């Protein structure tokens, strides 16, 4: 399978311009699966909910989604992309799995980062894995990486590849994702963005360094921090079926969930 990411710098609020840029780059690519950054078409640093609502789209009536679906059809590939989603009076920091047949699945970010809490509603949909051919795809978004429960839940559902649209600003994630991959024996593709976003409330610099990690925690490829990068490589998703870490240890089979019941309790300890 040929899988990878496109790291670039979306321009804030320029949805159509960002879409045209993505389409013009991906139109020449030979791939099966491509991951794009979080909020790839709107940009990231929203002032407030009202501003999100001005730029967000309902995926069922979205020219962005329709154009991406047409691209997937034309190229016979699958895309995972960050997307500012409007759903009635709510808005979510979402990611979409789109294929030649159109929109396949939508995930709403469960763990909002910092001032995202002022702009988006919290995700309200169970984590889910989807099949593209024989390959099982899980999605999580950026700051979800801190919560090991997310990647674990996707692995337990059989994800071979965790697709991870991101707009990272802290320095920890890229290295931590080696562990997320290793502890679950899954591939991960983190698609981050580059550049500086200057808004009235301040500025944010994104850390780039998008990467592809193998189920043994091996870093297969990492982009530079501030260079636009398209990277597609051959991977064998079947490697993620082997959950052994020694001859006698299996990272999923050896779990003792009866001793972790606290993980599913809401109350503080
Ligand atoms: C982040 O979740 N965008 C840091």
C-alpha cells in the first residue's frame, strides 16, 4: 500500500484557496491513502465560535467535501483530512475519511486543546475503525495523542493505521507517537502543518515534522519543520496484525482490563 501525508501551510479563512492548492498537488500523486492536517481548509486560530461558524461546513452540503470526493474518484485513493464541521448550531473540530465512493466516516475531536475549548463543541461520537479494502483505518486528531486511551481504543478495534491530522504547537507529540505506535503495534501517520498564524489574539507557530511510524516504533520518515512536504511510501499494513512484542507477550492479548476499570469511570480519584 502507498500511504503518506501532505504537510503544508493553510491560509487562515481561505477555504477555497486551500482546497485548490491541495487538489493541485494531489492530482499528480500516485497513492492509496493520504493524510492532511487538522482544519486543513480553514486554518486553526479561530477567535471564537462565531468565527468558526462563518467558515465551517456541513459535510453533507459541502463543496469542499464534494471536490475532495471527486478527486478521490478520479485518483482512486482515500483521504483523511481535518475539517471544520458545522452541524446545526454546533461546530466540531473533525476529521473525514473520504474515498472514491464519497464520505465514509466522520470523527469529532474528543480532546480539545487549549482555546479550542472556546471555539468548538467536544466530540460526541464513539471512536470507530473503517475498512478500505483489507486495511483498517482509525482516525484521531492532534491533541488526542496525549490520551493513550484513544490510540488503544482504535487498536482494539483492529486499526492497522492510525491517521492523525494535526496542527501541533507543542514539541512533544512527534516523539510520543513512536510509543503510541509501538504500544499498539500499529502504523501511525501524523500530518502536521507548517507556518505561523497571526491573528488579533496572538500568533501560533506550527511544528511541522509530519511523520510515518511503523508498528515496531520505527520512524520511517519525518519531514522538516517548516518545509512543505508531500511524502508517500510503500508500507505493509499486515505488519500491524502481529501484536507480539516478545515470544510470550502480546500488547493486546496480555492486557488485564479487569484491573483498569478506573479508566472508564468519570469521577476524579
Ligand atoms: C492541537 O490539538 N491542535 C494541538
